[in-house]
C-alpha cells in the first residue's frame, strides 16, 4: 500500500498552479468568441488561383465590409466579418470573382445573429445544473452519504475550471475560439470526471464498509493503490484515441479534441488527487462533530 | 444445445456486419441494403443508412424568426403550423431529401429551424424560403369555357381576393353526413368581393393558389353573401386538415426573418469525415494493442468484446437512425472509453482475486461480482447526464438544438451498449475461451 494521501500538499500545489495559470489568462486575455456568441459572419472560400491579400482587401473595402479577421492559406480564404446579410454576401462574392478573375467555391458560410448564442449558453447552463443535481441525488443514494457525492461534484468543478482556464491560454496563444463545440467538450469532461471518480469511490466504500474499524484515510489509501493502474490504463486508452484524432483528424475539430484531451487528463488526475482528499477531509469533519 | 447457441450467435454477428458494412465497399455478391419482406401480412420495411449531419455531409441550417406581432394569440399555433407548411412546400420544390423543419419556442420568440442537407445553392434557397406566403383566388378569363386541359392551368385571371381577406380557415364536419369539409371565413371587404366572385362564377371553378401553386379548385354552387364558405369534396380528415393549414398560411401570414445561417459545402464535410474515420481507426488499433500488451489473453478478449461493441452501436445508429454529427462522434468516442473502462475494471478485479490465491474460475466470478457495482454506478450517472442533456420532453429551458442533443444521444446509446457488451459479452467470451484451455 502506498500512502498517497501523505502528499496532499503536492496535489493541492499542482491544482493551484494549473488553475492559477488559467484564471490569470482568463483575467488578462479572456477568450476569443466564435460568431455563435458574438454574432457575425464567417466564410471559408476556396479559389482556383492564389490571390494577393491587398487585392482582396481592396474588394472588401469597396464593398464596405467591416473585417474582423482575415487569413489566406494557399488557395483558401478565411474571412470573418460583422453580420453580413445574404444580399451583400452574394454581391461581394460576384464582385470578387469578376475583379480578381477567379472562381470561388464556398466551403463554409455562416451568419449568426447575436442573441441565439447567449440563449444557447443559458440553456446549456440550466441543463448542466440539473445534471449536477441529478448526480448529487443518485450518488447520495448509491453511496449512502452526501459526502461522496459532494466530493465528486467538487472535483468536477475543479476539472471544469481547469478546462476553461487552459482554453483561455489556447485562445490567446493559438487562436482557439469558444464555440458550441467547446461547450460539448466541457460537458464531456464533466461526465467523464464523475464517471472516473465513482470507480475510486466504489473501492473506498467497499473497504470502509467491509472493515468498519478501518479509518477513512487508510481505506482511501488502499483504494487508491489498487485503482491507480486501472485509472492510468483507462485514461491511456482514451488519450490514445484523442491523440490520434488531434494529430490526424480534421482541422475543424482540432481544438475540440484538444479540449477533450485536457479534460480526460484532468478528469483522471482529479479523481484520486482532488476528490479523494476532499472526501477524507469531509468524513473526518463529520467524525469530529 | 451448445451447437445451436453457437450458430445463433454467429448468425446474429454476420447480420450485424452486413448492416454495418458501408455501401461503397464492393463485395463479390450483391447484398441488399434494405429489408422489405412480408411476414404474416406484416410488411417490414427498413433501410439501413448512416445518416450524417450537416457538419459532415454539407448543407444548410437556416433559422428564421417569426414576426408574431400581427397575429392574434389564439391563432398563433395555426399561423406557425402554416408557416412551417409553406417552408416545407418550398423546400420540397428544391428537391432536398429529408429536410427538417422545427418550430422552436424561446420565451415569447418563435423560431423556425430549417435543415437542408446536401444543398449547395443556399443563396437561392434562402431567397425562396424567406418570402411570406401569397394566397390568391383566381377565376376563368372572361368568355372562356372550360376545356379538357387541367382546370388550374386555365384559371389565370386574378380576382383581387387574397389571403389578407380571409380571417381563418377551419376544418368542419357536415352536420348530416359527418364528412370533413374546409370552412372559410372572410372579413368585411372579403365578404363583398367573394359575393361578387361567386355571383359571376356559379357553376364555374374558382381556384385557390398559394405562391402560384394550386391548392384546390372547387366549383361555385351558389352565390355566397355572408362571407363564410365551405369547400366540400371527398376529403379524408387528413386531407381537409392539410388544406386548412395551407389556406391559413395565406390567411395568417407570418413574416419571417433570417437570423442565422450555416452553410457547409460538401467538400469540407467530406474531408473531415475521411480524416476523422482514418484517425479513429488508428486510435482504435492503438487501444486494442495497448489492451493486449497490458492484459495478454484477457486483453485479446476485451478487444474482441470492443469490436462487437462497435458493431452493435453502429447497428443501433443505423437502425434508429441516429444523425451523426461531429459532437455525436465525440459522444461515441467517450462511450468507447467508458466501455474499455468496464473491461479494465473487471480485469483488475480478477487479477486482484488471483493475487489472493483464488483459482481462475473463482477469480473470474468474484472479479465480475465486485466490478459490477462500480460499473453500474459510474454508467448510471453518465446516463442521467445524457438524459438531461438530450431533453427528451423538449422542455423550453433546456437545450433544444442539435449540437448538444446529438452528443447526448450517441453517449447514451454508447454507454447503454457498453453496459451490455462490457459485462455480458466479455463474461461469455472469457468462459468460452478459457474452457477450451
């Protein structure tokens, strides 16, 4: 048996550093938001010839289109603008084709009004809160105690903050945007986190009920020792899957998969090193009363 | 008995593989891709298709906001139904296969979400769909008598009576025969116009057109002065209902405004799918190798169970059918992870029991018994989360849009399947392979 809980301060330090970095980034740089949240238009055109940026800028200017960002990669034009209605979009495309003598294939064209995104976030938030309440109720029953459920949910919040914080860093340094896919990734992390924690808690519950004399702390240490390999192995399999998708998958889901990867790692980490210490602490508090 | 069991399992497995095989793989034998059989008079018809969402297949998602300010509250449902109906008709005109049109209520705002899979000319579609429906009444040009050409082609003269003159159309039933008929109520100006039209057209057809498409061409029986008409005919209730909705789309016009559009060209989705499938396959092979290296023979069994798991899930996706989107695939990947987890849990428990010097048989039995609690609790929590996110009752305050729901659905299916394969199938396989030893 390894005394994992002896190094509590170390786990606390690691979490504090990671969360601190994330929070710092959120406060300092914030996020880049996709048009799902800010409203606006997003275009991805493919041209049959490589065009020059200043030519393109000239046409954009003539059409009085306010650009948010513009990127040219080979024959692809990635353009983001303020909300552009259908008529203006068509005119601009035609103008571009005649003036630069090119042919355009539309790979993607999105226009979103600003209200919808906010509504979507609000609804997802409500759903998440309900889901958390559901988890609390179910776990309180299954583990015959509120502390297990509470510790699992706290660890889940830990993962939530880690994922959101790191995304702010990704957003600042690599241009990742908060979009609906990001929300899905956060939800995935949340369910994975609780799933992973329950497996360890199940072991603790087993030892704690089998040997009533056994302190919660030694029961937890024993449980951690025995589930550590399983935790690592399990996460490895998911990490393999996600690494393959990050490196070889399509470009539109890269940040999404990366977020899932971060979520898996923090979800695995938090079960033994955040949820379990909290549980032990809570149980000890209960005993003292 | 054992033989029968083995044959039974093999047949099911082959069936699964048959359904799961993609179309583009050419096999030596032409395999039917749908079931269409008659058993005891029951017609079983089912096509198995992988349905890809807009983000993978390409297509357009348009969201229109309805301007409900001019519609009376009690007519709102009718008006919305009619607007939906109009959009559907216009979309069908475009030849889009399986469009999806949904009314989404959010507070006091009503929106119509239109999915047009596979459409490339989205600019045309937006122009056409965004228009408010135009309902007109037409009659025969002066002095002309009906010939053998279809009536609606001959009805070319506008009567001046239009949708704005109709208060509402309702479905009614004849008090004597009980047959369904369609009632029309006109406003004051409409009553006068209609009286004049019916007076000069007794015995002649008058057509009702929407967006210049004929809805119905009833023949005028008598002069109608009170502004309420009924269209009789050999309608079924369903047909009469459809006609009222269509007429209402002109009578209760709902101006709609495009608030969101997402158009994905077919090329982009195609590349994404190919890359994702390729990457997913590589990832899966790595997972299988990892399991075999870590757990030896048990790992091999788990890999087998995982492949069966994949086959069953894919079968369910095709059979329901589930529309696969990128978030949906994420949900599926997560559920694969959880399926593997069930196996790892069981194996670690078995190893643990073996360390306590239990014989293999007993270790397997105890290992399963112990692992089942954790597997059950972990998966049920995940199912609770998936259930709430999927929002099966379509509550207004929960997500009603595809992206989160697609994720929740594949996650739920995946987890439920993994509960089955991870526990039942793995156990069966272990007892099967280890008995041989």
